[in-house]
């Protein structure tokens, strides 16, 4: 580091020696002019380099550290993305199997539901058959009663018509007299006994 300080001091003093020209020399040579500009350039940018070396180095190191961290983060993100992609591919492969399994389960459930519905329909049909048989028997019994009542009414009507055809006024008077005589005999028996 001390060598750098001496070099910087020497670079600062060189222009003083170059500018110290004799008064007789009013005319500058082009070589001196070129050397002066070169020394000024070296001094200016050398001084700037000397002054800005540490901050520039610190900036570049910080920038390099930041870029390295960014690259590491990008690498980590890339690995995570690849892992997620692999997981998604595995899930997609498994998804086809799941779809096939769901189809099979659906078909099995459909068959079971169909069998259950058919069994339930068979039981309902048996119930309806039993109910229809009971209803038919009940209707048959009701029709039989109505038929008997109708037949009895018809028999009474026919009997009345026959009796009215056979019953002449003389027969009618005689039957009444016999009925009154039978009642009188019954009455006598009940008072004598």
C-alpha cells in the first residue's frame, strides 16, 4: 500500500515538471503537447481509479454476491418447479387410473342399483297382485251379495205375481177365514193353558 501512495504522489508531481517550461519557449512542440495530454489523462483516470477502487470493488462484489444469490434462488425455484412438474405428471398418470376406477365403480354401482330397483319392482308387483286378488275377491263377494239380493227380490216379485195370478177373491176370502180361525185357536190355547 505504501508503494501506491508514492506512485500517486509521483503522478501528481509530473505535470508540474512538464508545465515548467522556459519563458523563451512560446512555441510548444507537438510531442510535448501529446505527452501533456497523456499525463493529464493518466493522472485524471489514475486518480479516479485510485479514489474509486475500493467503492467500485465493494459495489462489484456486492453485485456479484447479489447475482450469485439470485442465481441460487433461480436454481432452487427451477428445482422446485421440476419437482412440482414431476408430481403433476405422476398425478396425471394416476388420474387415468382413477378415471378407470371411477368408471368401474360407477358400472358396479349401476348394476347394483338396477338389481335393487328390479327387486323392489318385483316386490311391488307381488304386492299389487295380492292387492288386486283381494280387491277382485271383495268385488266378487259384493257382486254375489247384490246378485243374491236381486235374485231374492226377483223371486219375491215372481212369487207375488204367481200368487196374485192364483189368488182369486174366493181363495182370498177363504185364506183370510182360515188365518182368523188359526189365530182364534191359538188364542184359546193360550187362555186355557
